[in-house]
C-alpha cells in the first residue's frame, strides 16, 4: 500500500475522525458564511479584517490538533481565508499563486524530490545503513548515544532550518532506528537543533536576511554590514536558541529530571520496551519506499555510497559560501543550495553505477524515494498556501496591533518574544515573522529605552520567539520536514515536542526579565 492511500485510509477511514473533520468543515464555513451573509463583505481596515484575520490559521491549527489530520485542516483554513478576503475562487486566488512560485519549486526540487530521491538511492546502495553501522561502531552504544549523535549532527548541519532537518534526519535515522529511539524523540531532536542552531551558529544566510530587514530602522544601521555585525553581537542574548539546544542535549543524555509531556514519556517507554518506533495507529511521514532495503545481491555497499553524496552536498553548499563571505568579504556571498542537493543525487547515482549497479536500478531507487514523499508534498503545498492566505487577510498585522497596545516597557523583550511566537505559530514561518515585526520592534525598543544592550535583548527576543513559534507550528515547513525526514507522524511530532519547546521558551522569557531588571 502506498503512503498516500495508507494516509487516507487511516485518517479518513476512522469514523470518529470523519465526524470531527466534517464537523470542523461545517462550523468554520458556517460561521464565515453567516457573517458574510449579514455584512455582505467582511470589512477591511488598516490592512486586516479585525478578529477574522486570525481565523484561517487559528481554525487550521485547532482542527489539526483536534482531528490529528493535517490535510483537511489546512484546506479548511484556506477556504475560510477565501471567504474572509472575498476571494472565493481559492484555486486562482491562492493555490496556483502559492504553489506556482519559485520558492515552492525550490521546496519540491530540493527538500522533497532530492531528499526523497537520495534516500531512495540509499535503499539500493545501502549507503545510509553502512554509515549507521560504521557510526555505531565509533560512538553509538545505545539510545542515549544515538540521540547524542543526532544532536551533534544537528549542530554540524546548521546551515539553515529546513536544510538541517533533511540532512540530519536522513543521516541519523538508520542509527536511531537500530537502537530503539522512537520517531517522536528523533523528530524532536532534529527539529530542535535545526533553526535554533542556525540562529546561534549563523554561518548561513540568516544574518544577511535579517540585516536587510533592519537596515534603516535606526541611524546605527546604515549599511547591511552594520546589521550583520549587530546580529553576531546579539548572539549571547538569543536565550531561546541557547535553552533549546541545551535542553535537547540533556534530553539526549536523559539528564532531565522529568521529561515535559506525558506523550513523549509514553513514546520513550514504548520504543524501549517493545521496539515500536511509532504509536499504534500513527501515519508516519515516510513511505515504505524510503526505509525498505533493496540492495542488489551483487552490489557491495561501502562508506563511499554515503559520504560521496553527503560530501558533494556539503562541499557545494558550504565552500563557495565560506570563500565568498570570509575570504572575499562579499555582502551577498554565494549559496548554492539547490545545486548542492541535485549534485548529491547525481553523485549517489554516479557512484552506484561506477561500482557496477545498473542505471535502471539506481533510477528506480530514485523514483521510489520520490514516491515516498508524496504526502509531504501535499501538506507543504497547503501550508504554503495558508501562509499566502494569512498575508492576504493581514493575520500578522492584526496580532501586532492588538498586542502592541498591551506592552509594558520593562517587559518588552519577553512580550516581543511571545508576540513573535504567536505570529510564527499562526503563520508557520519565522522569516515571514521577522519581515513583519522587525520594522516595528527595532524603533519601538529604541524609543522605549535608547540603550544598546536593551536593543540587543529585544532583537534577540524577536529572533528566538519567531524560531520557537515556527518550530512548534504544525503548518511550518521545518516541522513537516522534520517529520518527513525521520518518518514520524506529523501531529505526534507536534504534540510531543511542544512541552519541551515551551519549557525552553519559558526559561528564555525569565532570562530576558532578569536581564532587564538587573542590567538595563
């Protein structure tokens, strides 16, 4: 049975889930329909639709948690956004403009086809499994060391949130599966060392992007380099990223006195005692095509089958960037992400053929791997569309306006972090949250208290809060891809990682309050 048919049968074949889904459809559209019928058109004001601006992502998220079924929840959110914005033709108004963009084409090419294809090739060459055996012999002795290996790979592959999830997940999953690490644990480890690490070890495009957003917001940010330098100087105050990575490390070595969340504790107990890596009834975000070993009898797997593609990927992604940024000091260094992933796939196929595998078998492995990420492509398409809907109805603008009136100056960093968490959780994007909040937060922080340390605290709070909301959101690409790369049920991943992420977020808010009280 294919992953898509299994997903549909599991989610929609359950009578209780069907009732929940239909009830959700009915209530969401009935409310919007009644309001629209009474008012004719929902009035727009200052770039948003009032409380209705938060309804599309809010309804989608609530339905996703309630039904544990993401596809229909996202679709309801898109439909509701069409009603609110007056764009009833959601196909032409939202779906086609969203999935027909260059950014979504990049997602399909890199994070789905290239990732799925590469893993599919490894099922034919045995490269990932060979690496797992080799890594196990060097440092992995059980579940704890397997999780620490995952944590370490997350820091090594820190080039970006989505990039880190696919690289780390594809690398560590064979090792973790062998040592009975549940997929909920693995997905949390991968997700929590993705964007947090990318903001804390920012040798990537994050500083450049953020520098462009804060350029000109204050007189101290006259050039992009000023923004980049400020990003690096604010790293010690990115408390969410620091606590998230530390808690993940303690989680890996099982040093936490008590793991937050009974679902995660149950997943750990299940995996260790029974060897079941997924909850009974779960729908993992990876198909059998991605995990079934089908190495030809006459093929001899070797470490080159793993390190060849990974080396091509990292070499093409990192070396040009490092050379143009650190040696040539370019303001816009070369970052060849798509090219790196495509070349990794070509390297995997080329090495397999050079070692004697027929081209047809290698291509079949690639195709099977692409099939295995079908449901991920569907969910990502709807998630990207919902982000477009959120922009159209002014979700972020409304949230900023409402919470901005409640800000107490002494608690501004913590409030900014909470605000960004809400926006990123609702929209599923940290970068989109930066674009909305930074032009407001930077001048606001300086007006409240013209102190450089206070400004750094507020800046870092925006960075951390946005990453936290993105990491926790079921409509975020990093959340979806973490589940996809580790073979975890999406909602199982969301519900098990949320208590751990909230713990890191609470500690970060307390740290900001303490810094303001004692040092500002």
